[in-house]
């Protein structure tokens, strides 16, 4: 569904609100530091403000309800920023996102609610199973519990049919980062930690905006 005149009129206000949301995400992300000066750097603040503004403006061209789309984008930016900096996805970020996805579906697309409930359950189970298998075969953790809940939230927003697209977007983004490091001749090993929540957040955003790939 296109944005129409209303969406176009909201682009600039949403971009401004998104810039403020990005600044807030930068401050909160740094405040979670346990030690050291908890002050956001100008680069972090400008970067997240730009991302927030872009997500807000982009929402004006995305699916309705436009404001819900913007809120989703800003929430995902905060989640990605926290995971990138701390390798941690707290429940107070992922669980409200899950509840918000189900509430949005119940309010605006009630016939699809069961598909989204199934998506939330399947999203959690898929990553939980992968993590359990990795733990058994490698003897160490590969995914955190926050990743399970974030993919559950993905299912709540895009339904079970959207989960493969979320994972595909996330995998492509992760591989692109690894390839970029190789091109730049930076060391890459199987022991490296990657903030998978960042890539899942991108997958959720793209799938919410454009739907499951191939459909």
C-alpha cells in the first residue's frame, strides 16, 4: 500500500521525530555501559540520528499504518545499537517489540493474528533449536537468548511466512560484513563474535516494508 498524500505530508515530521529518536537511542545505548564515561560520541549520535531520520522518512512510503511503521523502525535501530555495542538484547527491548507486533496485527489485520502467533512461536523455536545444536556440537554458546526473542518478535510482526525472508536478509547482511572485512584484509575467524541482532533487525525492517521475498 502506497503512502498517498497523507504519507508524503508526514515525511518531514517523521524524519524530524526520527532524528530525535536516534539521538535518544545513542544516549541510552551508552548509558548501559557498566564502566567508563557514559557519554555518546558525536559520531554515534550523528549516525543514529541520521538512521532515525531515514527510517522516519522511509516510513512515509511504507505500509500503513505509517506511524506504527516509524515506531517499528526506531525500535529496531535502538535494538541494533544496543546489540552492536554490548552483544546483548535485553528483554525490556525484545518483549515489548513482540507484544507490539501482535497488538498491531490484532488492531489492523485481525484475520492474520493466528499466522502471527504461529510466527512468534516458530521464530523462537527455530533459533532455540539452532543454538542448542551449536552448543551440543561446539561446546559453547553461539546465540544468545535475546536472539530467540527477537526472531519471535519478527514472527509477531511479519507472520510465519515472513520468517524465511527475515533470516535471508539477516544472513546476507552478516555475510556482507564478513566479506567486507576480508576485502579490507582484517582478521576473520570462526571465534569472532557478531551481533546477530543487528542483522535480524535489518531483516525485520525489510520484510515489514516489502513483504516476504518471492510473494
